[in-house]
């Protein structure tokens, strides 16, 4: 589901308005009934004091990438060599001869105070993943590339790293929206396109809700599939005796699924539709 969406000008920076966006999304999730622990994940555009401060104020957890600076680099360098442990990502390949992970990824953590130059510094965990640099396989000593992120997640180090790097469902949502209402914005005016983007998010959420009410398969289906199965319905309306009747084709392959959706939404008030 989409908790918030904004259309920004092309010249806007990636992190512009990120804090207020995160705050609104958290409030929307709470209003929608999310009572569990919320984790806000973000790339380096979200790794700033405004976003982290908003998460702390809202009482949710954060897991954001920090841009490398001298303080972050020094914190990484302070990690002892024996503190690094292998991390097993879902789908990682194990070498049959050595039993080691082919990716050679390792993780460690250190306590870190971020945004120390601001009025509201935050102390939490700096979790670092290091990966062997494959471009330098014959080096005299191992050369590592480090990827740090800042989090107050309470999971163990390896689990926190896996959670942070887990596939973001929002990427699938983007693909759905671009394949549908956001394929082309309809106007040359920014305000009109901004309203269109909000309507697109509302439409997406309603479509996902309809898929969930239809069947477990449709709950996970792409937007195009949902539009084809339960929106583009080969039906006709009739009004015998001043009553509106929706006639569905009897041998339509998705008739039962569509009736399930109808029953879950309208049955208490109207009853099931009639077959033609």
C-alpha cells in the first residue's frame, strides 16, 4: 500500500522534504491501524538529522544509509578485525569446496553518534557490511569495500543488515504505478500532475484492497492482472422493474473470483449478482 506520494519538480534534490514525508507516512500507517513496530528504511538521501529526528520523535525505528565522511570513516576503522562476522543473505551461494559464502560479505557494528554538529545528535548503531573488492584479486592484503548504515533496530547485527538490505516492496509498487496511471502524466501543469499522482496512489490502494478481498492469488498479483481480471468486466447492466441488475457471462473464467469480491464488499446490503 502507498502511505504517501508527492510529485516534485525535476530540479529538487533527492532528500528534499524527506522528513515531512516520513512523518506523514508514519501517521498514515498508525491511522490505518498499524499497531506494531514500524521501521523506516532509506538510502543516503534519507540519512540526515531531519529524517532520523522525525523517526525518534514518532517513536519508530530507523535504518538509513549514511554518506561517508571523516567521522563515519574513523568509526569504521575503529572496528576490530575479530569483530567481523559472515552474513548469510537469502539466496547467497555457498562454495562446495570451502563451505564459505562466495560473496565474502561480513558485518560488524560500532556505537556511533551521528549529526554531532547539530542541536540534536543521535547515538545508535553503525552497522557496516564489507565486501572483498573483486577488481583487486591479487593484492598483497585484502581490500574491502565498506557499506555503512545507521540504525536503532534491536536485531542482531547480521539480522539487522539483512533487514536493511531486504528487497524494498516500494520498487514493485513503482513498477505497478509506471505500468498504469503514472505511465504518462496528463497535463503540462505541475499542480494538475500532482493531483493526478495522489489519485494514482488512491487508485493503487483500492486496487490492492480489491485483490486482497478476491483471493490469495490476486492479493499478490500485479496491477495489470487485477485490472484484467476484476476491473475490465465483460458484463451488462439491465433495469427490469426499476431494479439495476448486473449480468455476468456464465462461462467467464474469472466470474467466481469477481463474485467473491462482490460478496465480500456488498453482500450484506445487496446480495450476489445474477448470472446471465
